[in-house]
C-alpha cells in the first residue's frame, strides 16, 4: 500500500492552473508524500449549466480525502451562479478561515512590519447569500449571525493564539450600528475572552480597525472577525505586506480542511506566466503541516524565503532588492534549486509535527433556552405611491388590538412625526405592537384584510421578547 497521502486538487481558473503546476512541482521536488486526485470545479462546470460550480462526484472525493488543495476560481457574474468557494466552505463545515500575513522586508517592499493572523468566520454573515428583490426599488441581503457560529470562531481564535504563543486577540465588528448581529459577536468575544486571562483582548469598530491595520499593522497579533469584514481586511493586510500574491490560507472545520491562496483567479494576468505562486505555495505548506509532513513544509518554506532573499521575484513584488525578475515557472524552479538551503536574513522555519491546526475545542456551549414571547410584527408593504399618513390611517383601521408604533422607510422613521426631507422608496415597514400575549392569528387577520383591500405585503418579521428583552432594534428616529 502506498504511504502517500491522497489529497483532492483543483486547478481552478485564470492563473489557477499555472500556480497549481508550480506548486505541485515544488511539492514533488521537496519529497512530499502526496497522491493527487484532481477534480474539476469552477468556470467550466458553471458554464456547463451547474450553477454551484462543482459536480456531485467531486463531493465524494472531498469527503473521502478530507484535504483539499484548491487554486482560485472565477465565479461568473449574474446568472444565478453561486460562489463555489462559499459553497465548499459551507457544505464541508469549514467554519474557520485562517490567513497569516507577514511582511518580508526588505526583500518584499512594505512600509510596515507585521506578523499577524486573521481568523475569519467562514459560514455566516452576508455570505449566507439570502437575497431577495422585494419591490421595484429595493433588494435585500440578510445578514445571519448565529451564537454557535460566533462561539466556534471566537474560541478558535483564542485557541489558535494559545497554540502559537500569540499575545493578543482583537475583535472587529460594527456593533455601534448593527447592535443585534455584531453586538452578539462582540458580546460572545467578551464572554469567551474571560476564559483566556493571559491573552490581551481588544475590540475595534471595523472602520477604524481597518484604518489602523493599513496604517500600523504591527499593533495587531490575532484578529477575529465576521465573514465579510475578514474577507476585506485580509486583502488589505496582504497588500500592505507587499502583494495579495503572497498569502496563503486554510479553511478548517471538524471534518475537512481546504488550503488555498487568498487571492482570486487574476484573469488580467492569466496565461502569461506572470503570477506569483507564493500564495498557493504557502497554502500548500500549511497543508503539509496539517497532514503531518512538517519536515517537507519547513524545507519548502526555507527554500522560498531564500529565493526571496536572493532577489528572485515575480513582477508583483518587484523592488530595489530584485535581482532577477521571473515568471511563475522560473520562480518555482528557483525555489526547487534552493530546496535544502536556509535563508540567511530571515529566521529559518521549523514546523513541528501535529501541533498545527489540531485545535479541537469547538463544541457549542450549553445554553439555557431563553423564554420567547411574541409581542408584535414588522409588516413590510410594497407601495410606490404611499404617503406615510395615509398608510398609517389604513393600518390603524385594520390592526385591531395591536398598536401601530411607527412606520419606517429604509429604516428611517417616517410616521409619526416624519419630516419632508426624508427620502422614501416603495419599501415600507409598519411596526405593530401587542405586547406579551400577541398571537399569530392577530397578524393573519390583519394580512387577510390588507390582502382583500389590495395591499401587497412583502414580508413579515415577528417581534419577540427573549427573557423580557426586545429581540429587535428600534427604527432610526423611533
Ligand atoms: P484577484 O485577487 O484575482 O486579483 C486582484 C489583483 O491582484 C489583480 O490585479 C491581479 O492581477 C493581482 N493578483 C492576484 N493574484 C496574484 C498573483 N498570484 N500574482 C500576481 N498578481 C496577482 O481579484 P479579482 O480580480 O477581484 O477577482 C478575479 C476573480 O477571482 C473573480 O471571479 C472572483 O470571484 C475570483 N475570486 C476567487 C477567489 C478564490 O477562488 N478563493 C478569491 C477571490 C476572488
């Protein structure tokens, strides 16, 4: 029986095949014990009519091999195509996306010094992809943040910090605005943080956090954040460190792991032998550690550092230290020539067996279910020609025991006491409140009357109290 570890590989789109070829050549030359099972994903699959970008048979390979080395893919615009990256992360339960970013000055030019790790939540947030067009004017995307999902990623970040002897974990949210979703993420960060007294904790609002990350990244160590913020800040960090082409990442869950570059398929330079394969190579190095081939991982990492020190650079990292500007293939050959050599400026890397990515603490915390009381409804209506006062009069005529608390348009209160400066669209929300004891039947009766009178209700959000606390936010100006 072969002692080689079988992994699933996808060559991807754009620069994907070039950087995957380069990476596999380096892996093989370094003596990685790997057997590759290649699956087809991405553009070709999309254009054959499969909107997920991945064939059912590919899932079998991923579920059997459990380790996936993936080149970037192109998601076609529009047409109902879903991002295969997002699908793979969610279907395989890869809840944590870990993106280390280090500067390599002076060989890779950067104004900063940084050595940080972004731990990005990988399954939730606006990436749930729940979007609807509700009226002629208004579309929506639902942001879902769950308590278990937040607990898992935040605990992962703290455990990662412990494993890697990192000193500080910073949480980025926008909870001054999104009080329910980001507010919960921040609260859970505070709760779990208490279990790690030796690690410094910090919270930053995402806007100033991103600005500080671009301006003084050395102040950060581990950053944990939600899916969209994590996606954006990891490109910022990588670019500030020198190039998006440098950074690799791993996506990990309880069952499988996926290793990739952080960048996309770069169609602007595809097929030109210009792409830097370092991002995918760094993903592959993390993969070798994950599958317990740390010596090969160290050998490749050191040869890669030596290549950069020797001034052998791809175009994206060209600097005063560049001695030889090379393409993808020649860069890979230069790394291969240096296998077995150590860097002299950078500290040599020695990975150890089994330590990395072996963090297993991510059960869901036991939670006492809160008491949940229905207290009212937000009733959304499509009304291109509505006037707030007329709509209020209608709703008050049909709402029975419930009280109309306010009407808002795009979140801004327009009744009572609306002001003419507020711009309105065709998307109206009427907040009906009945207090504890409110029933669904009361809503059904209102909807029936509204329907009979020709009103187009487009959605309902139930209003609940949880343990007596409102499970909804006030409208702006309410
Ligand atoms: P991109 O990351 O592909 O490219 C952004 C810029 O960085 C381009 O100028 C590109 O030339 C450069 N660049 C990226 N990687 C490089 C490398 N290895 N070497 C040198 N230069 C590099 O981002 P984009 O242009 O916004 O997206 C292109 C496509 O990639 C889109 O279809 C997008 O959906 C997809 N995408 C895929 C992934 C993934 O598969 N994980 C991630 C992000 C974007």
